[in-house]
């Protein structure tokens, strides 16, 4: 009998075709976000779920999943899933690393440049017909080249951002729970430092940490006060890594100069004060959103799900401790 699988929300059609070749697929093909009850209802009788970061799987939902063997998340981050609860229940969790690394790093740099050089303010200025003449200090921003970039989290995406920074002749500081291997530090000319030093010395700070209990509110009022008044903060990781209210306050009061944000604490809600500030560039969680990458993420999640259903180790298994197969 073919296995049954749920795809919670719309993904690229190639991935749906692939899944349909291997399983009975429950696919509504909408962008609707399922409530926990709807999720449980649709998951009934399924052995796999291809899910997205908008699908929340806390312990109380996971405990009520019956017969589900794999949760294949279409994202590199999996903070929407209680991993410990899934592991306890023997449910494999997979993600989509690597395919989105360069795309996400491009976007982090796009936000950094846009915030530093006031690209959105310039666009709105021209668009609203306010541009009358060239002026010596019209929308002057900050140089990016030869400045200091501080990176929190030197994983794949952090490294890809550091590589881009070299093209701008930037000095790169980083902080992480694990120090990068010496050859990598040498290749990317990275300087490992404390969180405090990174906050104090960086002109630009880019966040590339996963959301865990230890990174939640990594950047709050105290950290913002430690930064330079000219600092620009970029967040393409997860919203709750930053205390959004504290950031809005800091941007409004000139504690730091600007920010570029792709992720928010309660997406799709954005702190109302942020919406009123000119010195923040806001994007709707699209750092990995290139056509190629989103297609690859869809296919990768589909392959993870099918591989698990076939009893083989899925290529991007997160809770590897569950794997006892060949
Ligand atoms: C992820 O993959 O975790 C991103 O946030 C969405 O691409």
C-alpha cells in the first residue's frame, strides 16, 4: 500500500509531482495556515507531513500525532517544531540546509546596504515627487566598505555573509558558541571575539543564529545600548532573537542608526513603532526567496519525506539520534 502524506501549504509543483509518484498526497495547494486542530485532523492517517515554518508543532500537538513517521520542514530553521517532543515520539525531523545559504546571505547583504545607504528612503523620496534638486547632503548614509562587520553565528550563512564582506574590504568580527576552525578563520580573515566586544566595535551587526532558548532575545535593550550610535543591525535569522520593542525604542531614540529586518517576533505582525520609523528597512521573511532556492527547498523537503517513508535515512535528518536504520 502506498504511504499517505500531508503537504500543509503550497509548495513548488515539481515537488508535489515527485511526492505523488511515491505516495497518496493530501494537498490543498493554498497558503492558508492550519490551526493546531486542523493540522491534527488533516494529519490523521498520514505517515509523513511536509510542513512549513508557519505550522506550529509544540509538544502537545506532537503527542497527539498518530502514525506520523516524519516531519519534513521546508526551511533550514525548525524552531516551529518541538524537537525534543518529536524525538521522544520517534518522529524524524528534517530540514533544508545548504540550498538557501547563498540566497539568504545575498539578502542579508541587501538589507545591510539598503539600511546603510538609505535605499528605501531614497525610493520613497523619488516616488512621492519630493526630489527637486541634487543637494550635497541629500539622504547621506554610511559607508559599508572598510568598516567592521560583526556576525553572530558563524554557521553556513554566517560564513557566506563573511565571504561577501571581504568583497567590501570589511573587517569581520564574529561570536559563536563554538569557535570556527583555524583554517576557516584564516581563509575568511575572521576575528573571534566576545559578544560584548562585537557589540561595541561593529559598525554593522548581522544575526545568523538559530532560535533556541539561549538565543531568544540575544539582542535586547542592554545590547543595543552597547552598540555604536552609528550601528546598523540586520536580522535574517528569527524574529525572537531580537527584542522588537527594545529595537523600535533604540531606533526611535537614535541609540543605533538603522536596521534591516526580514524576520519578526510575531510574524506577520510587525511592532507598530517599527512601521513608523524611516531608519528601518522591513521585509516579509523573504531572505531565501529566489525562485531557484524556494524550488530546491520544496524538492529537498519532498525527498526527505519520501526517503524516510521508504525506510532509508533522510539526507537532512535533524534528530540523528533516532536513526538506527542502515
Ligand atoms: C528558513 O529556511 O529557516 C527560512 O527562514 C525560510 O527560508
